[in-house]
C-alpha cells in the first residue's frame, strides 16, 4: 500500500481558496487517489478521486502531478462548513479497503 | 434513501460485557465494511463483506470480535468481553462494487466507551 504524507493542520480564511497537499511517492501506476473528509462527529465523506488527469466536481478539484507522486485537493471558496479532517488515500483499482492516514485538519476562519 | 445508518450512536458499557452494533447499508450496495477509529487517528479497516460473505478480517479483529451480514443486508458487529482498549468509534461503510465511481458511503458511527 502506498504511504501518504499530509500536513497535520492548515488554516484558511472563509471564502478564500484552499490547497491541501498530499505526497504519495510510492504510488503504483494503477492506484487511484481518493480524498475523503470527516466533519466533527461524522463518518468520512467522499470528496473526489482521480487517476492521472485533473478532476473537478461540485465539491472540489483534484490536481494530480504529472509523475503522480503528489496531488492537491482544491476547495475554491472555503466555508465554515468545510472545517474537517481531509484524508488522501491511494487505492488500487478494484480494492475493497482503504488505508487512512492521520489526514490534514483544516480550520476555516470567519 | 437516507444513507448508511448505524445504531446505537453511543454505547457505554462496563468492562467484560458484550455489546452489539448494527449497520444498515444503502439498499443496493453489495459491499459493506467495518472500520474502527480512535481519537486523533484515521479509521482502521476491520472487516469486509461482499453480499453475505465475509471476505477479509483484519488482524485487529481479535477472536472477541465477530461480524455478520445475514442475507447480504444489514450487518452486526459484536464485541465479547469488552476491554477498555475497545473504546473507539466504530464506523460502517457501504459501496456499490469497489466504489471507484461513487466512493464509499460511511455512517455516522457508534461511539463505544468501556468503563
């Protein structure tokens, strides 16, 4: 399983963009990169995932480095409701379990 | 569909007692997972079902733990002879297939406190 490195914590001002980095230098060629977030007292929530090219959805964008050794989750306008722990999880196609790290705790300042 | 439901939300038990948690997945999801999360850590994989078959159990799942998914619908996780180290949040998730396209849907968890 690929190992990940994420900052323990980050802060952002409300309505500003946030870039959450993740290093996954041991990722294999078939590993997808998944991002989940966990709000206080909730289970993790799917945010986005991708394989090689950048991805966008209504929640966020995922920018994947060309060598795939790192990726960045982009929240275009942070809101107070985005305060959560964000997990970056490489996983092999068809796998059935995720290996969570400790994630990045995002604090959003009003 | 209201997502993945877990019951109870909180459980306080005395050391040595048995406890059972229930998870109701999204109805069309064929895969169901149990995870455990302690304070400050990410969730850790415990076990996985495809339909009614339990296909993998983590070494974290000692012989005091047992999980079932009769008829491939809801699942139960039982802990026998609870210990203080079992205090954690127990999370259930479900997915349609491997979850590549829509991800996993997690419940809100059952928080267990062993006193």
